[in-house]
């Protein structure tokens, strides 16, 4: 079973980044449901911009890291079969 085109071993490697993504997602939902610092549009906008930008950057980094791991495994597998 391939999720997002990644094999099971690659997904296990990527859990290092999936856990912080879950934590960031939790805080996005928590701050949207219960505004801890009030509802000032400037401060709330800055807060959500920081959290959401970190979430998106980490998600993109995780995707490309997974692609790099899969490509390295394919290259290593191809080299191993030639011997």
C-alpha cells in the first residue's frame, strides 16, 4: 500500500516530520477555536501566518525528503542488483 506514492519504509522514515506537523495542526485548530491572545486582527493574523507558514514549509520539506529517500533507495537497489 503506497500512501502519497511512498512505500511503507519511506513513510516510517518520514514520521520524524509528521509528528511536528500534527502538533502544528493541533495548535492551528486550538487557536482558531479558543483564541488565547484575544481577537485582535493584527496579532491573530501574525500568529496564524507564522504557524500556517511553518506547517506548509514543513509539509513541503517532508514531501521532497520522501522523494529524495525513495530515489536514493531506487538507485541503491539498482546498483545492488548489478553485482
